[in-house]
C-alpha cells in the first residue's frame, strides 16, 4: 500500500460545478497537508496547505483534513475552465527530512 | 521575486548517452530538491540539499545518477548512461528555512 492514495480520474465537470478531490494516507505522522495544481508541461504550484486537522478556505477553494480518518479533501466552488489542471495532494512529517510525499494526481477538466 | 529556473526545458537523447540538468533556486533558498515525475504519477524525491550538503540522497540511483550543488546555489543533476526508463520530468524545488517548497517548470527528458 502506498503512503498516499489519490484517484487519478480523469474528472470532467461543467463550468460552475462544485469539484471534490480527495486523498487518503496511511502514515499517521503526517502533519502538513498540501494541494498543488499542475498545468500541462508546468511545474507544481502550491495552492493551499493545512497544518494538522481542520478546514482552510481561500476564495473558491476549501481544504479539509480529517486526521482521524486519514483523509484530506479539496473543494472547488464555481469551477472555471481555468481550473482545468492536475491536482496533486502532498504530505509531510513535521521536522525530520522535510520530504514531501505526493499522490498520483487527479486530472480535472472543467468544460465551458 | 524570480522563480526556480531550470534548463533545458526539453531534452531528447538516445539510450546510453549522458545528460545533465541545471537548476537555479530562488535567491536566499538554502534547501534545494530534485524530484522525478513519471507520467501519470506524483513527483518522487531524488535528493535534497541543505546549502551545499546532500542530506538525503537515499532515493538517488547512485550507479548512474549524480548531483552536485557547488557553492550552495545552483545545482546540476546528471545521468550517465541514460536508460529508457529514465524518461520522465525532472523537477527542481527550493525553499527557505521554515517555508514551503516552490517548484521549477521541470525538464522533460525523453530517452529513445
């Protein structure tokens, strides 16, 4: 079993839809949880990060972490065609190696 | 602030040939990472530098891969000889102490 599991999709939604992206993990030592957005032929771009459990909101994006279930989510409200990209979850243990462990990424297409 | 710079952006070589990738991190970022991203996968750490010291190279295939970060700024990742399975995107990332990682655009390597 991989440390971080993410459904690779692809996911196709109409413009304006609410998108839900999810990851599960097995390492209970993870404390930092990140979502990266990666456009085609570009490097990953940090979208949001959360420390430990809870919710964080930034505009149309909401990140949720449930450490008891080892489950994280990213919600995108009022999705736009410009949101079309691959979304990668990543996690890190506090201190130590500072190594990011990524999911496979979910490819999202928002259709106009 | 300028981002992480990588070159070349694309490289096509024949198997058994050598290849090198270059990374210039964000100014003031002491920590530098090299990741490999295979098609349809998330990035996987190859090596991490703190200034000029390689502090985590456990995932670097040392029989054919080498890296250096002279003077603790720019870094070079080399493969010699390249194999078909080395085709991937090679990403460089950097961060300053206490902050999160920023990624470069990557070098897309194709080995024929």
